[in-house]
C-alpha cells in the first residue's frame, strides 16, 4: 500500500522537528576553489553536492535537485545527478525541480522519467498548458506534483497577479489544479514564494490541506517567522538553497552549510 506524500511529510516533520528543504543548485562558478582545482567540473559538482547532503541531512527533511545545473554538464550530467540523488538518505523526501509542463503524451514520458526511472518523491510543474499536461504526474500514488502558483521571482508579477474575475490568476490556478487532483491517486501541491506572505496566507486559507513548497527564505529575503505564520498548520516544506550551500567557499564549506542548515531549521521551528 502506498503511503501518501502528505503522510510521509508529516511523519518526517514530527521525527526531526523540521520543515527544511535544502536546494541543490550547484553553480560551478560558485564552488569552492579547492574543489575545482582538484576535480574536473562534473566531479567537482558531484563532490560538492554529496558533501552538502551529508552535512545538512540531520536538519533537512527534503532535498530539491535543480535539473538545470546538471543538464548543463552535458552527457555526464544525468549520471552525476543519479549519484547525487542516491546519496540522499533513505526516507528523506526528494524533489525533482524540473518545472515540466508539456502536452499529455510528452508529460506521460516526463512523469515516467522522474518517478519510474529516477524515483523522485515529487516534481515541480508549470500549469500553463492545462489539465492534460499535469494529469500524467498526478496518476502516481504516493507522489506529489508541486505546481507553480505564486513564485518568488520578480517576473512572477507579469502574469500571476493578473485580476481574473476579481481574483488573482494564481488563485484560480491553484484551485483548479486542486480540483483536478481530487480523482487522482497522486497529490497536488503548490510552489508559493516566501517573498509575498500575503498571497501565501491567502492560498493557505483557500487550500488548508495542500502541501506547499516555499522557496525564497534566506538569500531572497523571505522572513522565516513571517512565512511560517502565513503557512499555518498545513503541510509545508521551506526551501533554502544559496544561503545554505554557499555559506562558505573555503575548506570548511560543508561545516558552514551544516551550521546554516541548523540555524535555518531553528528559525523555522516545526
């Protein structure tokens, strides 16, 4: 019997008193110089990521792997990503930050790649192409599809906040996707940025039981206390990437990442 994504999340949250998700965005230009001098770029990324995972795993209940940074490595990128993924401790949630969103037939193969082949617990998706682009992902029991709703980047205002029949577009998107997921075995979650806490609070009122993946705490300026208040008691993962993984570019990079992860965990509470 498949355990629901929300049940896994609740269990981990209780066990570790944490809602922290560590985002792995390994930009070679930002890696510690001693790693780059020792390894070729691909191996340097692998060493960096596996070291960060080992150092921060005591405080994180999820890791988010950003596909772009691995795809840019060329032919070996997927192999390196597999190695990084396999280094994440069993039981910790994994997020494929791939932002997929294509027509139904293509979506079916993207979903199989992420869930069947790579074995991720969840994925980020763009909803712009509508229901048929999301349904193949929602067909997987025990898996979560985090759909972009109110994102933390400045360009999120270009479309997401448009007034549609008296409500912002992101609200229509979130409620529609939630409805589409009702008859599917998978779980619909939403990416909601930490930089707009009023929108976050409104979406939580509208969707009290949906899991939220919240980026933007740390380097993007989102306040941990404000975000946790707005997120309420519903299921939530708070992602921090750069503030943790680039806490130091010296020999102590992993130790500093560990320290920053613990600080962030404490700020967020449980």
